[in-house]
């Protein structure tokens, strides 16, 4: 019989909620986390807005924040979300086989301290132009902090959580741009399904709110420049959209094999039933015009869950608010769902959360689980002017009551990667479960 995978714990740190309860209240109220950028002086930047996690400190989850002062923001977010999920699931006190307990995160690359980096370059600049590399290296060796550099590896959040939870199984990190955490969750589930492990902490964290991150995305013409009206900047599927706003944060989950969860009396929050991954094989930054990679990922997720398109009650879209992404994603949903595409509600919570890059898929899966439990799906804020090429039901402006049985979250990443997950209301006798068995 196919091993079934259930969710027993959720944790999050986001711009509109530092707990899953805060996130839920903000989503349904349509609260927008975008504001003026404060993490560095962006006065001279063409983009001066972001969705920051404000007033966050690890002491809020009972951890001495001084211990983590050398760590990048994403590590702090990952630990905060990870401990929330572990406490809710009760794995810290449970008698579980620690060698069959692992961690799989999707965390991106942190950036160097900008001021220290800039000082090293400035100190070695030639009057005639260019940089004297030996001089820059010697200056960097004097001023860069070794503890900070050690913590700048993308896999460090997973390693720290593995140590804190005494997880002695596989400890892994995935970097595949904006689908990183979606793939991490899907691959963690695959490991449980293949009987390699029983329990996994999975999800993702990231922050690219940094001079290099803002500059890089702005050079790609991917960011909104509505600096004078941050609350209206992210406009997924709207005809007047002009790009996304960088966000940050984390979401993590405890997922485990169903019988394992039952034996220890864990509360079941939902069942992870579907996962699909596919490659556009087209361009580094552009999706294929017919959405072939996204279509394939959606179809694979449905097939792995043994569900038909009409079984899906809600889609949480990637929905970045860029011209290309929203049109291609809309087309892919039409290809994968056929006539039902116009009937299923689709919304983008990036309109409130911003784009948390490698962490966005995990945060959006948390949103899907909340919709399963509450029967309320979040809106697409700022969707006011229809785009003829984006003509689905995007749940504009206001949350909606929907009896959700199965919900799907979709993500699209630079490099051509696509991934989708389906989470379902736990039902002992569901048709999907019978067909999977």
C-alpha cells in the first residue's frame, strides 16, 4: 500500500504574520506587507519598497538571539518557523526514531555584508580604473568576519535545525530559484513515500532585500517601481501590473507517514497528496510562451494525487505581477485544467506578502493549509483592471468562503523550473486515497 503523508505541524515568519494565526488573520483581512524599504539606505535606488519582516527576533520563539547574531536573516526566519512547526507537531517530546527524522529546506544564497564588501573594493581601486585584486583580497582578509562567512552557506539553516531537533536522518537543501521550497517539500514527501524516513521538517526561508538583490532584480526589469504607493505596487493578473516586490520570510512543516503520526497521537492538519516538477528547457529568465513546463508540473501533480482538475477547489498561483509570468501561468492553468480553468478560483497572495523568492512556495503552501481548515480562500489584492489575456477567477480584493477539499499551489522559477503541490483535507475514506492504495 502506498505510504500516505500528513502534515502535523506548521510554522511561519512572514511580513504579515510571525505565527500561523497572525498570517491567517492578515490574509483574510487583506493586509498588505509592502512598505518603504528600511533594511538599507535605498535613497538612490530606483526601487525603494519591499515586503520586510519587521520587529522580528528569535526571542519570540524562546531562543537567545545573541547566539545567532552572525547569521543571515534567512537563518533567523528558518529557525523561528522550524521551532513553531516542531512544537505544534510535538516531535520534540515524542519518542521517534531520530535516524528516520530529517530536514529538507529550500533556502537561497545570502549576500555579503555590503558595506564591508564595498570598503574592500574601494580600498583597492586604481586611479586609472579597475581594482587591484591582491589589495582587495588582503583588505577582505582583515575585515570580513569568519563567523559571518561560515554562516553564509545556503545549507546552514537546515544544518542548524537538524542539530536543534536532533534529527539524525538526511539534512538537505535545495536551490532552484523560486521553486526551491516547493521542490524541497515535494522531495521530502517522496523520501517518506519511499520508506527512507518517517518524519521530515521541510519548507524554506530566504531574504534578498539587500543592495545586490534589489539591483539584480531591477536590472532584469522584474520589480515594480511604484515607490510613491507601496500598498498598491503588487498587482498580480491586473492590466496595470509592472512587476513584483521583493519579500522575505519562511514557512516550515512537519510531515510524516500517516501510521507514524497515528501511533504517537499527532493532530493531522492535512494530507500532502500531489507533487509535480517539470522543466521548460527554454530560457533562463523566461517561461516558454505556451507554458509547457508549468502545464506539465500541474498535470503531474494531479496525476500523482489521483485527482481530476474538477477535484481542485482552489489554486494559489505563483502570480508575481510581472507581465510575462501572469499571462503564461494563466495559459498553463487553461492547458492543464481545460474548461474547468474558468470555474476554479485562483489567487496570488504575493499581492500581500511580496515575493519571498526561494521561500515563496513554502509560505504559499501554508496559505493552502489554512484554506483547507477554515473554508476561506485569500484574495488577490489590487486586482482592479482586467487583462484580456488573464481572464480567470482571481478572487479580486476580498476573501471568499469555499468548501475546500483539495487545493493546489504552483511555482515558477528562473532557470525554467516549475513545481506544484496538492494538499488535501484528511479523509480516511477519500476517493484519492483509495485510488492511491
